[in-house]
């Protein structure tokens, strides 16, 4: 009797097949009103980092507790930052872009392509 690795043999375990010319990710999350796109310039330890934002400011950002284990961040990653209401020099990290999404942002003109990180 053959045993499978998974208990159920549903479609969630099958590999996804894309047609030629079909994009893997056709959408890119854009920042809302108060949110800003930024690039991590320096890790400060713990869940803190220095982020250079597209609005021209440099912010000291942190990863909130609910996302601390889910987000793995390095220098040069593109992220969405939500500045704090009472202190514009600090913010929270909300989302990390994948390399495909970064390329799409560049083609849309939302990400500054003058940066040397990408």
C-alpha cells in the first residue's frame, strides 16, 4: 500500500503551471494615502531599521509584533512604510515587495530607478 506525504490529495499540493507569456504576479500593491514606498538602507538590530522613503525623508522604522516572524527583511528591500501620526521621523513596516513586483513598480514609474540597490 502506497502512502502519500499529505493526508488529502487536494489541488493545493499540485505545482502551478503558467501559460507562456502569462505573468506570475499581475498586480502590485500600491501605498494608500499616508503610506510611502521606501528602501531599507541599514538594519539597526531587533526589529528596527533605517529606511530611505520616496518622499525624501529618512525614517527609523520597526516591524510590528504581528508581522515580526512573517517578514524577513534585508538591506536593499523595497517596502511600504506607514509613518507615525505624532512623529514623522518614525514608522511601521507594512509590506515587502518581491523582485518581480519591484520591476513592475519601476516600469510604472512608482519606484525611483536611480537607486543603486536595484
